C-alpha cells in the first residue's frame, strides 16, 4: 500500500517540501489505544529507542497525536510504528492518517458564481463546518473529504477535481492548518480517514 507521501504530490521536490509541515492527524490514536496514556507510550518509546529501535515517535509527537493536533508526516508514521509495536499487531496503518493537505485557491470565486457568497452559505450547502469553510477561504489547508464536499457544491461542471484542489507546499508556513481562539479548527469529530477511490493518483489504497 502506498503512503500519503507517495501519492499526494507527484513532483518529488514538492513532496519533500510538504512532508515537514504539520498537516497530518491520527484522530483514532487515542480512542483505539484505550487504557494507554502519553506517559505509558513515551516510556515504551524510550525503552525501544534504548534497544536501538528507530523511526518511533517521541513524547512531543505522542502528545500531539493524543490531543488530536497535527504533526509532521514522519511523526505520524512514528506514532503508528510505536503503537503497532506496543500492541504487537497492525493496529494502525497510513490509511488512519488524515492528511489536511489540500488548498482551494479558487474557492471564493467559484462559490460566488454558484450564489454562495458567504462561509455560512457554503457550509449549509456542503455540510462542511463553517469554521473549516472559513479557513479554506482564508487559504488554509483542509482534508480530502471536506475539499471534495466543497468541490461538489462550488465547482463549475466543467472543472476537474484535480484542477480545483492543489497540494503544492512551497512558501507554506510549517503549520498551515488554521488555529482559532479554541485551538485548531479541525477537531477529532471533524476528521475522518478518507482518500480518493482506488485508482485515483491521490488514493492510498
């Protein structure tokens, strides 16, 4: 199975630009590992590292995943490796990563042309939470399922999904998922592991 790193950006240089950004969530990390804690996972990680295991998440990354905050791609994979070692099973895979990597630069113009002039109107039509619509209008990145929902209600019938969304990372800040007064606009209940259907060049299955 390919990983998000292999599929979301066909250009190698752009892919390497994007991976260091904190754009990747594992919303099920805490719920699946019921009974564990940041402390227990950190202890397990330290024990494995002392035994020369590599590629494992450290305490800072574990805490972010546990609190459903975005991490860099390597940290998401490191959490998966750690959790799978702890459970001695393939508990997680890259399919559990929600990659908030998509920008929609033409969203405002496209929505206005569809008589959806406000974030509220777009949210009502698409079912995407208004705070996430607002972040997309402001140029922040969103997950695939939300990007696809916005495409379905805002894009012209002649527009391809590939042309509506962009993933290029150059000139991005390290964190390009919006934060508001309550924290990240993406919360655990907003994040659904999703990707395009098998066969699409963004698919991960």
